[in-house]
DNA sequence: TACATACAC
DNA sequence: CATGGTGTATGTA
C-alpha cells in the first residue's frame, strides 16, 4: 500500500525501522488529496492485476504449455545475443547534493540533512545520517521532519553540484572521453579498450576512479559498479553503496548466480507499480522472473516481456548507444512547468501559461530546435493530471505560435473555475 | 494522433 | 497545513 512507498528504497535504508516509517508516513498523509490520488492509482493497478489474473486463469493447460515452449525459445534466442565481451563501469556519487553541501559546511556531516527548496517541498537528497531515520529523496519535507525532528534543511545550490560534477567528469574522461552522463551525479563509462590497452581490470579502474574522484572534488565519495552491460554495471553500482564497488563477472554463470536472489525492484526500469504487479505473481527476485517466464509471456505485452526476460537473464544492450539508430537522435522535447497554490483564477493561469510557454519557445530557439507538437499539462488540486496536445502545421519555435497553442489548449478545458482548480500548469 | 501512466534522477 | 521539475518510453484507443 501507499504506506510502504518510502520503505522500499533502492539503497542505504537497510537498517531502517520500516514499520515506524510506514506508520508515520501514513498518519501524516491519510485523508490528503495527494493520498486520495495515490489510492485511486492503486485501485487502477489492482484492476490491471485482476485482469491479468483472469486472463491467466482462463487459459487451458495446452495453451500454458505453448507459452512455456515459446518463452523458452525467446530465452534461447536472447541467449544467442549474450557476448560478455564489453566492460562497463557505472559511477554513482553518494548522496550527491547533500555531500556537496557538506564540503562547504563540514558541520553538516554529523547531523541529518535534507536538501530541499523549502521545508514543505520534496527532498532531492538526504545524507546518510538522515537515511537512518527513513528520510530519503522524493520525500516531502514535512514528513521527513516528522521522521527526524532534528533534520536540517538545506536549499539546493546547483552551482556547487555542477562544479563537482565537472570535476568528477574530468576523471571519467581519462578512461573514455565518450562516457555517458546519466545526470550530474552518474556516468556510464565503457572501459573495454582502456583495459585492453593498459592491461588492467575493471576492479583496478574502479579503485582508481573512486580515489581520483575524491581527490578531484575535494572529498566526495562515489560508488562504482562493473559488468558486461550498462544494465548490470548499473545494479552493481548500488550493491556496495556508499563508497564501495562491485564488479560482476562476465560469464553467464556469474550473472545468473548474482541475479538469482536480487530483488526485481533493484533493476533500472522496475518501479513500485511493476514491482507490485510482479509480486502478485509471486515474483520477488530476478531468479523468480526467469522461472516464471511463461507467465510473463502470457500476461505481458511483447515489449514488456522482452524487457523482463532481459532482466531475468542479465542480458542488455552491451554497445554504446551511439552505435544504435535510436541512440544517435537528439532530444525529443522541451518543457516547463510550475506548481503553485491551487487556484481557478483564469487571469493568473493565463499569465502563468504564457510565461512558461514563452520560456519553452525561447529554450527551443536557444537549442536551435523546432517542435511539431504543443502539449499542456494541468494538475488539478486533486493531483490528477490532465494533458492536452495539438499537432502544428509544421515544426516551429516561434513564441507566439507556441504560446497561443498552449493557451488555446488550456482554455478548452472549460471546467476550470466552474468545478476545478489547478495546482500546476506546464507547456 | 491523443491521452494517460510509469519511471528515473 | 503540506508531495517537484524535466525528459523518455509505452499502452491503449
């Protein structure tokens, strides 16, 4: 249920009193519009699960056998793409924003810290002291404060993070200038050639990177994962967090052993909803996922099945995204949105939308991009999201065209004001 | 194409 | 009292 959202974190929360966290979160949120909306979404997921179960129960023994055979065939086909020849490292900074703040104010190191714009907004990061209380990223400040009354709030200061990020990237570039920046605090580095040329190993490079990053940033620690694909390196980066590393062997046996007892939720792309769905079919670990591949094939879409089977077998894209047609494309959208105190004031909403749509157009111009579609996002005070979109005559980044389209889309929603107030608009 | 939802950071 | 912003992918109609 919703009460468990913050207790199934991906890292650093192993010794947290989960029951207490669940209770505090529940008590603080039950009855709020946000909680109501979460409950609504959960009911929709329940419905989806029920439909999947009904579909499964309606199938004959023969049909199941066919799915079993086809799932095995798909697994064999996927096995043929396994090579294990590449070496990928993923570097992930530990509690990045909070750690940056501690560099500038070392007194913060010994107290629980949450980085957030204000005490009632959402935390971008919590330091490891705060995490012991169950405080974590994406948690609203007022709940974090209930879990940990001594929590110190620090406002985000991106100049610090960009500086530290650039310093760490200087290190990554030594191993492969073509590293992939996942975000300010995360990078994917292919070190196949570097290992070959310098006769070294992922283990040794991981050690070097951790020490050099600490040096270059003036004391920040990071965790490193290694494996033969980006997917595996990524999970491994979390395995010995913080300030640790884990390099997974590249044989099929190494990989399947590692995955057997690994909770599915640890894998990139499996969030709380998919975790819940899989749990309903008694799938908790990647090993379970492999064992139940026939069920997955029968109940999920082909794309979702391939994604899940890839996770179960530990097979992912091994090549650099630059080597694939999709990977070489540029960005696909530009957007701006803002949350405010819920209102039905049309003049206010018009002004806000105009401002945001203008920023979008200017950003497109700055990036030298043109869009074929304008979409607006409206969030009601009840937290449900409405999206409206329109396709333009041709690609544009003209301010007037984009602003007018966005305004028209929003004004079409004539229930605004009548029985609806908004807490966010975006274009 | 239009819209909603999930996910990551 | 009270839950962010940006970008991507996918499912469904």
